[in-house]
């Protein structure tokens, strides 16, 4: 068992250079290697999740160095669920990219894709804040390449902004790590948890600075107000399958906040008290509002979806910000849901966008071939994202709202979530009716116009989507349905994950004590 | 020495932040490079400043030593920030060659908006 913990990091790390060096001239070979690797990753992560479901916290010590000195990877319910989520999402996105030919529109898609998976899995598994930084950089540098995949002026300019933003974030991360090391003398999360608890309140200035700096860094990754502004431009200009994969990248930020600010800087810490909650909660509300208004105001499809991602991050962070096991359970369920919901929307939008002459522009144009099918896909994704039954968004939002019953925050949280949902529904309904509905109205007007040469109302002759192209988007929607059907077992698992997360002493002892945790 | 190191980090950071807020790609790259220098020195000093001390324990005596871990961290940070700066330069070059200028700002006019359309009134610009 023990060596499998590092497999999600090693496997893509081995496959990526092979693809980059050996298979770079043969797209078929690269596709086979990439799909095989991702399938193996899914199998491994399923195994890890089953193993973690026992409730044990497994620590993997690289080189068998004792914990606070060597590097550790830690597998518990939360990190297992996150790597499983990553691998399943990656498989769907990869399928879509291959079926639609996105991967052959630029070079090195598959190598970058595998490096991205390596970084994401590493970030979820590491038990050391400095390694978290390193894995962040790995996933970021791969994401820079994926972001500008296939090139183009807009994309490169948006990519430049994205890189600058994240480099500034990385610098901030290093400052935070420097402060943490200077204050506590360790960077191992378990060791930090023990040492930060021992800091008396009167010496808290430095560690408070470190906690807040780290929070800002993770907020940049998670696209929370006031550092959310990179996300709409990046996601809107990235290739759509890449944007779908990026749905997990914002979750890395959320995961890091959940992990570090619960175990290390948790609410019971005497030197931190409720500092983190005080800032995170209002930020989440504003993020939710920005997302909702953005959905309502977007003039193109991709920015609209990007803003809906921002809104879902706000909803999730509301639940994270109260730092109770119930709310964290709700946040984790919503996290899984919103990842797949965003992916479903981006994949469906890619199918639509690539077939319309105006691209993602929200104007009525002649209907595309298979208008009904794409409308159904978009509708399904929109239902999930807006949080309407029967898909999992409804249950997710219900869980989040149910966990936010504390009188001090209930009016804020509930009104933000409910009004945000309403605005999102209106925004999606508007976009959907312009793209899919008004276009058929144009077609019905055709006999009255009687002008056959009017190019705006002639059905654009595009290839109909093959089953392979539609399948990933459809499968993502099926997964969303399954999330709703199996909400019971999933919530039970997430409850276990949250319980493990709030049991800081259990985490500390299984990582630090040599006999424990293998 | 503490004063020199601290004010050095401070000046580098201030300069880096100022340059990073410029609108052209080149000053922004310089600013990020300065910021990464600042953070490297900062990380280095997080293990306390010490002069003429080895970063290894001496088994033969009670010799004082300086903390080796920040040096390892700085090495990692230098490598990463150096690589990232190189990537950033390539991005800036790519954007410059594609767009013809090195503005960091995007003009907000997507290529998709270029086709003249009578329904343009329906359009709401989201990106400034």
C-alpha cells in the first residue's frame, strides 16, 4: 500500500517527459500514452480513496527520513477524494480534447497536461508547505503552457496577465513561508500545527501575518475577492478543454485553505483566534456577488461561464469560512459538484462555440446543426451550476445553507446564496435563450424574409458532432446526476474527511510519530 | 547588518511592486525579477543572520552553526523564480509579436467582436 501514495505524482511525472521527448512528432502515440497514463491514474486514485476510507491517515516519508526533517506526503480522506476528482476530471477533459482535435492545434498538449496533473496531485498529497509551493509552481508552469495552447493574440495577452498575476502570488507565497519558518522553525504541516498551537497570544504578530499572507496566496489561486480578477480573462481566453481542467485549479486554492487554515491556523488556535474567518467570510460574499453580476452582464459565452465559476467559488468559501465540520462537509460536497459543473459547461460551450460563426458571442444567429442536443447539454450544465434540482447543485447549495445557520451569519449567507442563484439562473436563461432559442425563431421568419441570400439566417453548414465529441460533456452531466443520487454515501465520506480534518492531533500524531501511519 | 539587509529587502520590494504596476511588459518583468530577489534575500534571512559560520553541525566541538534549511529553500526558490522569469519573457515576447505592442492591458475587443453586426447593441462589454 504505502508506495502507492506517491504514484499519482510519479506516474504523470514519468509519462510527461516521455511524451515530450519521444512522442512529440507522433500525436497518435502521444494520445495513447496520455490516455493510458490518465486511466492508470484513475485506477490508482480509486485504490487510494478506498484505502483512505478506512479513516486512517497514511504518511509517506520520502527516503524514510523522520517526519519534520524529511519530506512527507499525506493521504487522508480529503486528499484521496481530491486526487480522485482530479483524475476523473482529467480523463473527461482529455477525451474531449482528443475527440475535438484541440490537442493537435498546438504542440506538447499531452506533455503539459501530464505535468499539470503531476502538480495538482502533488499539491493535494503533500504534507509540507514548502512542497505545496513547489507543486503549485509545477502546476502553474504547466498551466501557463496549456493556457496559451493553440496561440492567438488575445490568448497570449491574457496568458501574460495570468503569468504575471501568479508570479506575484508565488512571491507572496515565499514571503509567507519565510515568515512561518522564521517564527516556528518548521514547514511541515503537522509540525506547524503543533508549534503554532504553542505560540502564546501576546507573541502572535508574526504568525498572524503569515496566516494572512498564506490566505491571500490561496485566495489568488481560488479566485476570491479582492484577487479574483485574473480568472474571467484567463478562463475565457484559454482553450475550452483547458478551462474545464482549470476547474480543478481553483479548487487547489480552496483545498489549501481548508487544509492549512483548519489544521495549522484553525479556529481554536490561541494566537490566531478567528482572524481568518473575519476576513474570509465577507470576501466570499463579495466573490459570490461578483460572480452573479458577471453572469448577468457577460456578453460572451466563455466570460459568462468564467463568472459562474467565480460565483461557485464564493458559495464554497462561505461554507469554508465558518470552519465547522458540518460546513466543511457541505463545502467539500459542493466542491466536487462545482468542479464537474464547470467542466460540463466549458465542454458543452466548446462544442457550441466552435460551430457558431460568431463564436461565443451572445447574439442570435442561425441555429447550428443539432441545436437541440447542444441546448440540452448547456441546459443541463446551467441547471447544475445555478443549483436547481435534480442535479447535485441543488443538494450542494442546500447543504451549504443548512450548515450556515448561525444567527450572526445566516441573513448574510442565505441572502447572498439565494440572490446569487437567482441572478445566475437569469443570466444562464438569457444566454441560453439567445443562443439556442432565438436562433430557431430566426429560422421560422425565413419564409417571410424570402431573402435566401441573407447569410445571417442560413443554417451554417458545420459538421455534426460525433458521439465521441459529445460523450465527455454528457458523461460529466451523468456524473453530476450520480452525485445527486449517491449524495448520501458521498456526504458520509465527506463527513469523515471533515472529521479527520478537524482532528488536528490525529493528523499530527500519524505524520510525526515514527511507528504511526506507515 | 540587520539594518542593511532589512532595508535592502524593503527597497527591492518597493521597486519591484512599483515596476510591476507599470503597463508595459518589460518593466513588469523587471519588477517581478526584483521582487524575487527581495524574497530570496528575505528567505535567506529567515534562518537568522550569521557571519562566518558553517551551515553544518560540528561533531568535534560546540561550534555554533547557521541554519542550513533556508539556504536549501533559497536555492529552490532561486531556481523556480529564474525559470519562471524565463517563461515570462517568452510569454511577453509572444504577446509582443502577436499584438505588435507590449501593453500588459488587454483592449477588451476580442477577435470575435470584429465582425460588424446589427445586433451589436445587445452586447454588454464585461472586460474594461
